[in-house]
């Protein structure tokens, strides 16, 4: 039998110390497993050896392999003569925006699988362990080493990254706060409540998460004995926490009594995913994703079109998925399984036939907003294996680049369409096409198609109020080229337009805000009509009054109590909904190619001929510089071009 050893911690900072328990004296080789470089050879005593980690060691994943005197320590393979550990940066985040989490908990869960009382696996064996200690040999990566390809690719691809044990995320708020992006790698199956709180809180505060893996956060675990014991009963009836704190019971996150689906953090779940095990794993090489939203930034530079296959060989051995429903040929997450409503389906794979290899299901690549942050999921354990494929590499680079830098102003949410008017109401977008058709689709980031629901002939502008006031009902309001103001209920089915009042001659844009109607004319005037002054008879004149300059607005909308306009030169402008003619417009960015504008749920939405449907946060428009009278040219930093 060879020397047996383990580390007394799964990580330490550079410049720190790490204690090892060793079964007998010998010597050790320490290897930087990411760089495949031997960093130390030393003699060791027993039963304990202390490693003083040099301050100059880079943050990485390391392996210490032990051997008896006269024997050569291994530098590959696996066994109980090796101990794995991560070295964290001494000054986290100072030199790298990306933190990579290594799934030590999952490695330990599979350690001694099938041995009665020793392994947490297999899940339904009556003699499986319910608690295991990190203070024992083993607990390194599985033979397939799912994490290794991505870990090695990251620095080789030129990305400055730092590493931690996933156990460092337990109460890891301070650590995470030093980074822009957390990368969850390959097979990270076991999470504590505190880990989830830390990662979800990090995202809500504006941090980003990229899950290049699957089967993520499948089991809830607890840590005891100072973090050295891992508890996972897998059965609420045997877990003593069921009587005192049901939310901490160690079952699947989605199961009773926890009811905290992992979808809320990752967007997807193994519940709808697929798995191929044992001899059936050969099927992994045959499968590929299908692109479903090729205009999305994740696919920039790949050359993919919707329906194209990519990433053959990356799917497996386990995948995650969301429940989706096809809407006119486009997948849309239903949200019934806990997937957030902001989730955007990017690619799918139908793996129902995998039931003959283990578990049939699907794979759903996607991205969604979590608070102020963004979460991307590749939804497959084996993503790293495909990094030698140009498309897989480009997607990976797009995710890393986007989630470590400030995002561009506009995100594509739909294909180009020749629209002449746009509004949002009742969680739907409504638009008028150049041929006069009235169109609708859900107001979301998924690339859903427009559906015709009637006619809007002659309509040049659409608007909808955030709140009803007087006769300004909560619905669709339209301005026609004949100078009329019309109203229609915001139903996604056919409905009739009602004539309401006259609008000022030459009106080409309209917005409803603060119980009033604002109209911009082709002559550059901005006019106002109180909702309380809408005449009861459409034939009666409406008391519109001028309130200043429209700044050449070609489109108007209201959002969060402000007016926004698109003017010549792709200028995006903003002003309060004041009726004081001296109220200035302020520069609020740019809107390349936009001929229409709508406000919805904290975002501006724009479209134009040959320009994709896009949305953006309005940003700090209230703090933009004032542009009284002549709006002039925007400062260079305000030309935030669409990407």
C-alpha cells in the first residue's frame, strides 16, 4: 500500500500555510495542476507535514503526491497518495476580475462511492453514509476530470483568473465582492444554504456568474465541525433539521421541505436535464446543441444562424434544462419550474432518447438577469471538452468578455422588423408595421416573433400609460396621419379602435405620463393635454397647449416618470414630464437606427427598419448634461454604440 495523505483544508491564500496528514514519512511532489508544472519537491515527515505556501505561487489548483523514500511520486493518475488544494490570491481580485470555483464538495461526495458508511453515493443504498469528513485520503477529481479542460484553457486563452475552493463560497460575500465574475466549473453538485446566499447576493449586487457546467446545486448539503464534515441525508425523514429548520434539510434543493429550486440561481435544473452513465457515455460524442437565438451577443462572431448545430461532443455526461414551450417556433421558458422570467433560451438539445443510457431529458443553454447581475449557463458538465471547437471557444470568450466589462447600452431581443410605431402595455409589446398591420408579442428578452392581430392603417405613433387617469385608460393610444387620437384595449386578440380626440397638426410622436399626453410635431413643437381635459365628445376640440421644443423628436415614450425621445442623429434625450416651457432636454445616450421607442419595466425598447428589436436600461439620464434649446453633439462617451 502506498502512502496515504490528505490536506487539512481545501484552500489557503498564497503566503499562507497548509497542514497535511501523512501515513508515514517519505517525500512529496507538488504540482500546479492548471499549468502542469512541478513547483516543489520536498521530504515529509509523519504524521503531519506543513506546507508554507510561497507568496509568489499563483492562484491555482494544486496537487500534492506522496511516496515512500526511494519511490518516485506520481505526477498523474489518481489515488489516496495525493491531496488536492486551491491557492487563493493573497489580494483577491487585485490582478484578475474572474474567480473560478473548484468543486471540492462534489469530489468528496464521490469519494469511496458504494462503500458502506464511507461514501455519500449511491443515493438509494441503505448503507450509504449521511456524513463524511474531508479529513481522509481521496476526494480528488473523478477519472473523467470534467473541470480540467476549462481550468487549463482559461490562462492559456489569456484570461487573468484566480481560483478558490467552492467551500470558500460558504459565507463568501467578502471574497466574491472583489471580483466581477464567478465561474462555476463542470460538476458542482453540492451547495450549502450559505453558498447559495453568497452567490445569489453577489449577482443581485451586480456581480456576474458563468456556469460552464451542469447538475449544479442539485443537493443541499451542510457543513459541520468547522467545515470539515459534509452532511447530506438525502432523506428528510432522517435529517434532524426537519424538526427545527426545514429549509436546511439536506435533500434536492427543489424538494420538500426546502422548496428552493436551483433554477432561481442557475436558470436551469437537472430535473429536466439528461444523463448518460457507464457504457452509455459513448453517446456524448454524437450530440450537439441547436442555436435558437443566433442574434444574441453570446453568439457574436460565431457565424451561426437559428437552427444551426454546434458543440458536438460537449453535451453530457449530465445536462441541465428549463421547461420551455415553443411559441411560433421559438422556445420560451415557462417559469413553472422556478426558472426566472428573465431567462433567455439561447440553444437547446433534445436528449429524451438518453433514457436508454440513464436519464432522458434536454439541455438548455441560456442567460438571465439576477438583480443587477447576469447569469449564463452552458448547461452541460462537459463544456470544457469542446474548447478546441471554434464556435464553443468563441461563445466562451463572448461570455467571459461581456461579463467582465461594462455592458453595451442595447441588447438585442428580437429580429429586425420594419416598424413605424411601438408601445408596451400589460406585459406585451404592440407595434405597427410599415404595411399597417398591428402586431404583438410578449415583452421579454426572448427573440419571439411578431403576431398580427388586426389593422392600424394610418397610425404613426403608439403609446400606453403606466397608470390610468381620468379618461386616459390603461390601454393602447394611437395617433393617425389624419390628426386623430384613437384608443384600443390592449388585448392580444382583435379589437376595435375608438376615436377619442384631435391631435395637433403634424403630430408624429406621442407619450403618456403623469396623467397627461405629450405630443411632438414634425415642426419641432412639444404640446401637452391633461388627461382630465380629454373631451367627452370626439368632435369637440381638445385644449392642447404648447410647452416648448421637442428637440426634433421622431419618437417619444415615458418610463419611470420621465419623457424620453429619439431625435435626429441617433440621439436619445430625456426630460421630466413638466409643462414648463423652460424645461430642458438632456442627452441620455444614443439609439442607433431607432425610429420607434417604448418604455417597459425599467427598460427602453427601440426598433427601426433593418434594426433589431433592442432594449436597455435608461441609465443615469437624470444626471446627463443639460441641452437647452440646441441639443448639439453628444460627448464621445455618450456615443454608446450597439454591439
